[in-house]
C-alpha cells in the first residue's frame, strides 16, 4: 500500500485537545472542509500564484475552454465587434486621407464609403462576406487593398479559433463524466469470509466505454497546535480495478492487514474524520477520449453492515438494469468489531445465509480471488 503525506501551515482549522481535527464547528469542518465534493470537484482555492495571469494568457486555448459559456460567448462577440470597429476606423482614415469624405466627385478608394458609419459597415461586410453590392474596393488605393487582405486573413484565424474552442468545450470530458456516477454511499460488509469496503459505479448511457480503471485513496487531515496541517494519502488496493462497465459494478476493497481500515471498529468509524476519494478513469468508445469521474465519501456516508440491492435481472432477450435501485442498500449482519479482532467468523456463522438476499451479479465474484 502506497502512502504519502503533505504538510501545510497557516491554515484555518479546528483543533481538539489531542491535536486531531474535530468537526464541532460547521464553518470549520462542514461541507467547506470536504477535500473532494460529491460532484468530483476539488474544494480548493489558490492564492498568490506566481505569474497567474501570465499562465492563463499563455495557455489561452485551455483558459477559454474552461470558462463559462456566457463568458465565452461574450468574449467571442467582443472579438468580432472590436475587429470590425478597428478595420472600420482604418478604412475611415483612408477615406479622409484620400479626400473621399469632402469631395464626392473624387474617385474613391472604397465605393460608397464617405462616413464612419459606411466604413464600419464595409468592414463588417468584408469580414463576414455578406457583400450587399453597394460598397466595394477600387483599384485607386493599394493601402486599402492591403488592409482588406489582412482583415480577411485575420477573420479566418478568428473563425478557426472560435470553432475549435466551441467543439473542444462541447466535447469536454466533464460532460461525459456526468453520465458516469457513483453510489451516494459506500458500504462495509462481509464477502466470502473477508470484510470488504465497497461502492458502486455505473454508466447511465447506452454507448459504454472501452475499459475503465478504478482507484481509491484515503485522505486524512491532522491539525497540530503549532498551526501545521498534515494531509496523508493512502492508496487502497482494489480487487477488481479493471472494469468493463456494461452493467453497474461494485468496486471492492478488502480490509486486510495492509488496509488503513484494518483496526477500525464501528465506533471508530463514526468518530473518524478521513475522506475516501474514489475515481474511475475510462475511454469512451464513441470519441476515444479519456475521461475521469470522481467523488468522495466521508465516514457518515460509509454504511456499516449494509449491502447494495440487486439491480440486475435476466430476461429472455436482455439483461435488465434497474437504476432505481442503484443507491439502495439493505442491512446484513456484521459485528461492530474491527477486522483485526478475533471472533468475526464465529459471529457470522450464527446467521442463516438463506435468509440473506443475493449479491449483485456484477459483484458476487469480486472476492473469489482472495
């Protein structure tokens, strides 16, 4: 099991007498202290990043892909309007310098451009290739011809850039990730003689991914009286980490001697303050794009002695999946002791297995390799 620890100082946190963070204050330990939100976004705010604006401008393509749609539309509309206005001013200056505004009998550089409004309209028509027919270039001014050529080239770059941004934003991995979800809770139960921590993941679309990999980390925060905060990351070993998600699957972590939950009892789970961060990385079979869906579970969202409801049924033609049962669980016998303490198998043998509901078909063989 891999683990790492990061240290942070000068962070606001709640501290109890034993130098462990407590959750008595909602402002300090409520939803604001969640490391990863349920929707998979990280609960982080960055301050005083060196060269922050320079980094955003340097990678302008990624910046525009990540901004909101309304901001993107406003930015693109402004880029068009400013380009029309800029070249309209240039055409108006050329008309003034050539005398087209004062002398209507003069052979103009641009036909029917004798005011700023006409120059702006000519710029708009040129860049959008509208071409109403009344305004057009003449052969009298080489400078005006050069400016029209430059405007046409710039308009092609603007159109290409905007189309690329819109396509990249519509094909964003975040949208596909919203159609792959985790169960609202995780459960701890007994499977094939081993205590296991499990959660569900399912694909809500008909076109499924090629292959997916499940990953889980236990994130634990420890605050000290000195103002330092330690954040440790413990990788959890997943029994079935490679999944083809044709039907919802139950991801299982066996709580053995290498697990950080090996000595955890029910009372310890209720008092603990860790966070289980789980992710599912996969490749979509339609687009070939790599996606990742994330969520997290706090100790209050990990149900002790519960098991997921069966949601897969076999008909004559199909395997029918009932997603109404995706988050549903039912109670199963499980001692309140830890996996390390003896007497676990003895307590479970006293239960009649025929009275228990069957396991999910996608997860019934998860611990057979143990």
